[in-house]
C-alpha cells in the first residue's frame, strides 16, 4: 500500500503543477521518507522545480497544498521551510486496507524473465560459496514472482570443462578405474564427496609434475568427442554429481526449471551458428600475427578504440591492439568459455535460430519437473528461452566475461537484448577462524588472527554444502531438544531444520552482494540480533499470543475488517499516543515498496533489513503493550489486529526469502 500511495501522490503533484504551468518541462517528483512519523510519512523537496517554474520552493509547496485537492489515502499536507511538502497518510484508511490485505493492481511489465543461478561445475560436492549464489538467485526469483513477473529458472551445467576433465583424469589415470567401476561408484551415496577428495588429489598431481597437465588437455579434447569412451565417462560423472547438487539445493527449497548443458551447445552446433554470425558482423577478427596468432578475437569489454591523428574515431575495421584482445577461439580451434556463453545467450534471447532437445531429469516432491538439455529428447516439453530479460547470478570475478557477452550482443546489432542483460554479481564466502576450527580444520597462529579464512576447492579446503546444513541442523536441534522435550523426535527435527535453513538463508541475504561474507555458526543461529531465528521467533511469539487468547490466528486475520471499523483504527492510531503503533503499521505497508527496491537494484539485502526492522518493532510493541490483559475489549481487539497484520506480513516477507516459520522455537 505504501508504494501505491507514493505513486499516486507523485502523479497528482505533477498533474497539479502541469495544470498551473502548461507546456513547462518539469523534473520527476522525488519522494523522501521523513526521519520521524511526527513530521509525516512522505516528504517532497520542491527545490528542483524552482528554476523551471521561476518560483521559490516554499511558494511552490504552498500552491500544491492549496490546489491539489483530496487524494484517497492521504490525510494532511504541511508546508515546511525551506521548501518541503510533508504529507501524512490517512492512518485509518491505510490500516483498514492492510487489515483487509488489499493488494492494489500493479503495473507488471510483459515478457518472461530468465534467472540463471547456481551453475555449479558438476565435478564435486557443492560448497558454501555455491550456497550464496543459489540463495541469492532463488530469492531474486521469489522477489520477481511476488511482483507478478513470469520467471524461468535455469542452472547452466559446464559438463565439458576443465573441472570435469580433472575428475575424469583422477578416475582414469590416478585410480585406473574402468567405466564399469566408475558407474558402480556413481550409485553410492554422496558420490560428490568422493569426487571432492579426488579433485584435490588431481590438483596435487598436476603440481608435482607440470607435464601431467598434458593429460588434462588430451582429456578435454576427448570429452568434446561425443562418441568417445572419455566422453561417456565424463557424462556418467557429471550427471551423477549434478543429481546430488539438485538434492542438496532441494533441502533449501531451491528448484530449477531447466538445466542447459555445455555438451549440447557443442553437439547441437550452437557455437557454429553463433560463430558464423559473429564473423559476418565483424565482431570477431582473425589474428595472423602476434601473441594471438591463429586465434579469433574480439575487443575486450571496457576498452575503447584508439583515435586517429585527426582525432576521429576509427571504424569497425580498425585493428584491435593485443592488450585489448579477448581470445574467443584458440589457435588450436577450440572455443573458449566466453564463446560458448555468447552462443548460449543468443539462444536465451531467441536470436540463434536453434533449440535444445529436452527430457525430464528430476522431479521435486511437489511434482515439479526439472528438464535437462539433450540432443533429441521428448516432444512434449515446456517452452524455454526466447525471453525478454536475463539476470545471471555469477560472482564478481566473472565480470569481464559477462561484459564481453553483452558487447558481443551489441556488436551483432542486438542492443535491446544487451540492455536487458544483467550480471547479478556478488562477492565470495569465507569462514571465520572460529567456524573453520569448529569444522575440524587446523589453523596456524596467523590464521587465528585473520578476519576470515578463504576456502579452496582445489586444495580440498572448504565447507561442503551438505556438511554445513547437517551441522546447522544438529546445532539447532540441541536447542530445540532442551526447550521442547515433550515433542516427538520427528517434530523436533523438523523444527530444527526450519530454524537451520532460516538461519543460513538469512545470513546469506543480510549482507549486500558486494560484501565478503565470513560465515559463523554461532552468529547465524543466534536468536538475538539480525538473524533468521530472530525474525522467525517474532512470528512464533505472535502466534503464541493468539494461542493463549484461545483464538485461531488465521481465522482472526481473515475476519479483521468485520471486527474493526475505520473509525476504530482512527481512534487508536491518531495523535502522539498512536505514533508508536502507527510506525509498526507503516512498516507493514512497505513490503511491496521494498520488493521493488530489491528488484531495481538487484539487492535482496533490503528485504532482509526490512524483515529485521519489522521484527524489532513488533518485539518492542509486544513488551510495551500487555495485549492479553488489556481491560478494554475494543482496544484489545485492535491490539490483536496489530499482531495479526504483523504476523501475516512477516510470514509473507520471510517466504520471499525462502524461510518458513516453525510452530515453536
């Protein structure tokens, strides 16, 4: 409702000024939030209008106040020096709308959005860094769907790359296992853990003798030959590990719609089609000398063309300096990661003229099917690709590669597609020294003084996602066991799982994307401070109020408007006495506003902050107002209504973060 009123107010202010000054070009109306509700709920600075209207900001504010007329949902307009218009919401109107859970119609853009996230190399177990990617991506999908957008979720699988090749090398050269033996291993529980250790051993083998890396190159070539024994082994390994990744993410209620694989981009000749277009448009040039001799290159993203001696910009045909070259096709004819990514993104936007084959790969408990790419596949499948917007959740180290793909699209003449391609970047996840020690790692004295400890999959130093989840659940269960021994073992485990997953997801979301996260068990699981359990506990506390009152919370929430009139809301929310509770109601109204901010900035941390502030305000309210002992029955009903709307809003906001609320904590 807050966002709806904000837009209505901005529109009416602009209409008011345009009516008085027809034909004058006016700036956009900026609406701020006053520091205190006593000053108002919105504030409009009129300084930007002073020059075009040739009038003092204070006078403009006076004119708007006197001429704008009544606005539904807006109570009072006040002029404040040196040139502000402070606006108060009609508290009774807003409270009644929130009590009725009204959702004003929103302007929803057309076209499907594709969010690609996780994209874990299928060569070993998922780790804590992958969890940040997946949680960010999944939450962004939930934000978009909350806002009414249609979204496809894709998880790109690099099953022909170096990391898979290294594990194939481990099985075939270090362990000398046959295809049959490897196939038997893939059926073992947590095969991805086996590959984790093997991958680290292969990295050590390469370091022991640099000549060993020749085996990697040979294996990479063999994997690209779809009919080879090596390709069959790589398919076995990557498919088994991929299935484990989906099982791991399913524990966090993270799902995917489609798994496009690099192998099909090669075998279905996506790259060949893209290569022809890139050469035809002059996006790629062939180098016949210099360090990149024999390569196809394009201009590195972020570099500009040199100028001629006359100061005019060179044409498309001008040479790119070696420093500005990005190699797309190597001199041996193999295409690099970025080249295949260009082809893949052309398919995403429906610009390639080719499509994958599709087959069902994984079915979630809710019966949702996840599809995977293949060379032929099933005829009856959903339509993927050909989308209006793309968000790629990929860490900040991939910025250059992402920008290169965008520039390739521009070079091909697809500027609109490039404008709707967003790199949703984020920074790494590390461990606090305490967390690393708790996980069994030996730390040096220097390590113990560090702010965080970096992880390394190649060295085998890191936190497997499943291990992290298991330990979080075990830690939460100890607390649940001590607080609720009367509950059954399955119930206590279920509650502990909800707390653990809530703790993990909130921890990963509360930091802005560009912050390095140092994960810590104790901090994440705390019931105090800015944590998932703190927010969950606020909902549990709200539910307990209704339980003690002998009232069903959901039934009460559904019948709020029947029990409380707008006049009753006005009585208890008016004046200075109502300011504190009004702050809580006002916070409840801002969820859609916050969601819009999150989407516009690709920053889910704003929603985490909103949830925390709402929980804080509710806990203050809980301690200050003795709801169940309130003697005035009508006021008691109002206080219960306040609890009901906060509970409902927190549940909805937490759901957007992928967090559910247990019955007790």
